[in-house]
């Protein structure tokens, strides 16, 4: 079951490289914002 889902996800990602790239960029951006936010809160404390 998991393997079937993985192959389908891989096919979708390879079929839509721009969509996958957008999702990846979005995740990276939120991660950067989150790390900056945690750093700021640590400095305040």
C-alpha cells in the first residue's frame, strides 16, 4: 500500500515539476521564517 502511494506521488511530482518546486520553496520559506522567529524569541528571553 505504502509503495503504491509513493510511486503515485513520485509520478505526480515528476509530472508537475513546477508544482513540486513551488511546494518545496514554500516549505523552505516557512522553515526560514520559523527559525528566525525562534531566534528572536530566544534573544528576548
